[in-house]
C-alpha cells in the first residue's frame, strides 16, 4: 500500500464515511490513476477535466457511476492533497430519476421461503422486518436487541445516526433461535468462516447476496431484486398499510422527508397497519417453526 493511499484511507475514516463509501471512493481514484498510467497526485487539472469528459462522452457511464467517480476524486484532491481546483465547481453529475424495485408481500414471502440456510434467512428476514440497510443488519449486536420493548437499536446508520425501529415478535423469536446456534457474545450474525466463538467480524454481505439471488431464481419472481430491495419493500408495505410517511422516515433513518416520499409512487392502496403487514410475511415464513 502506498503512503498516499494510506493517507486517503485515514482521511476517509476521519471523515466518518461508511466502509462501502470508502471502498467506492478509493476505487474511483485508482481507476483515474490507471487511466493515465501514473500516480494520481501527478495528474494535472486539465487531465482531470478530460477524464471526466471521457467518462461522460466516451464511456457513457451511468449517472450513479459518474457521481461516485466525481465524489471520490474530489475528496482525494480536496482533502488528501488540499488542491481546491475550479474543475470541481464546474462538474456536476446528472441526477437519476429511477424508482426502486419493490416486491409485493407475496413476493417477499416467496423469496424468503427459498433461502435455505438459517443464518441468511434470519438476516434477510430481519432486513425486511425492520427496514434495515444491509450493513445495519449484518452489524447488529446482541446488545442492540431490546426484547422487553420490542425494539432494535440501529447504531451508526447512514450519517452516523442512531435510531430505534420496531421489532415484531416473530422476528425476535427467530433472532433468539438463531443466536442459540452460535451464542456469540457480541455479534448476532458472526462470520461463518471464523470460529464462531472468537469471530471478530460479522458475516460478509457477499454470502447473503448470493443466497438471496439463488432464492430469487428458485422462487420464480421475475424482478431485478437485491437484498436492499427488502428495505424498499418494507417502506412501501408500511405506506400501503396506512403508516404515516413521517413515521416511516424515522424508521428508515432518512434525513429528509423528500427521500421517503419516493415510496408514494410505489404503493397500491391496501388496508392494515404496520404490525399486521409485517407479521403476515413473517407468519408465512416462521409461524410454524
């Protein structure tokens, strides 16, 4: 590892950016260096300007990909190299106006039923039941579960913000049942590749992603869904169940109601409330266990 890369890593950590964001930003700078065949601190501002034009006009990268490149490279030059180039005042990424993929209640049931390994089924079921981001679910600790109040304490979510979300009884029961298979003192979902009692990290998201995609294929659901789709589905189902948008905003940990309002474009009018909606899914998955 070069000293420059190590310095950027430290800057990203000091900035409190999420691990996935850190990895994406480092990758953006690495691709810039590979494009010119030299260390990124030797790239000139004119070369940087031409690189952004290359991404837009030659590679035709998606808006999201361009945004990651812009943000990662800007972080490196402004915070690690302390170069306040005017190019960064000019370049703007186009905003994507895509609606997220959402599974119906029946589709969530169908997909989760086809997740065969307990650790993945319980973790994916918890992502849906509590509307968690993937890393939030994987990093759940034993102390985050308030069984008496039926709440999950989500620590260090996006923006380094904590929040509480409701925990349905069936989900709590499955978390306890799965924890009894490994009894790790810290992690609810310890790394499978380490000795369970001494695992120092939670299980990796790649295994859960593979399990979800296998279940999606086996279920016959024809949608380009991912584990994160369960979070979108949770929010949409709550809105369909009559839960106030502000309440959903709090559960999801959104800083702005505008972000949550996207789910108003995805709903079908249904009766019921939050617990009834989520419990219907969990009963079909775990009710007979």
